[in-house]
């Protein structure tokens, strides 16, 4: 479930290039992309990290601690959507995130986008992971696919179409890892 090494390296470089300081990650698992993010942020950088499973986060936590970057992480256990809903209700969070990485339940990406677009700052970036979804997004519908790939394929296709048509962002879809779509907020 972890992101690939090239994606970790890419995220790390991207965050440095955009001078990211205040970030969010939805979908932590054992913390590979979280570590890549934490290493890229300045000493006073912050990551709001959310996952429904704390055990997996704690499995990787000793490595994050060894790297000396655990103090940048605020981990919240539970589904991300209610947390986003709370933040949306409080204007102080609007337009405050430099970077948001989404790597969780694909069937909720559209719901995340509806909220994240207000939380990311103008000029900030949202990265949606797995937008190539094992290459299935360009495969004919009747091509053989694993069951879970077929199940989420329509959600990823719907997201890709919605992002391409969203006038509030400009996008760049990179074939890094399983595909990552970067969305830069325009207005
Ligand atoms: C692909 S893994 C994340 C991998 C991680 N970003 C990395 O690079 O190592 C997806 C994670 O999303 C989490 N997840 C699934 N549904 C979620 C939800 N509704 N809210 C928050 N996290 C969720 C899962 O528990 C799982 O750990």
C-alpha cells in the first residue's frame, strides 16, 4: 500500500520547491509518504495526517522518530471527511494549506476535493494519488482487471474528469508511481 520510492523522492523535492510549510495528508498507512513530506518541511513545518488506522501509523513511527521529524506531525485517527467538514466550518482554516496529499479511499476523492479546494491556499497544490489506477483508466472497460481495480476504476475516472473540468485549478498528471495528479489552486 505504500507509495513507490520514486514518488517519495518526487514529493520530497516538490515540497522543497514550493517552500511548503503547512501541509495535510489523507491516508498515512505506515507513513512512507508522510516521512518523505516531514523530511522536506522546515523545522517548524506542520503535517495534519489522517488515517482510520493508528496501528499502521505506529508501526512506522519509530523510523519517523529516528529521522527526527515526528514533531512536525499531528496524527488524527478516524475518517478524514468529518475532520474536513469541521475545518470548512471554521474560516480560520480556509486557504491555509500549502500542500495536501490524498492517498486514501478512492471512492471519496471527489468528496475530498469539494472541501480541500477551500482549504488549500491560492497557488497551493493538492496531489491526488493513484490517478492512473493500475493503468485501468486507459484500458477498455472489458479488459481483464482485478476485482478491486475494477471496483474503484469508475471513481478514479470520475475524479479525473472532474479535475480536468474544474476552472478553479490547473492540473498536471504525472506517471510517477501509480499516477499522481497535481492540482494548483488558481482562485
Ligand atoms: C494507500 S494507503 C496510504 C499509503 C501512504 N500514503 C504511503 O505512501 O505509504 C491508504 C490509507 O488510507 C487509509 N484510509 C482509508 N479510508 C480512509 C478514510 N476514510 N479516512 C482516512 N484514511 C483512510 C487506509 O487506512 C490506508 O492506510
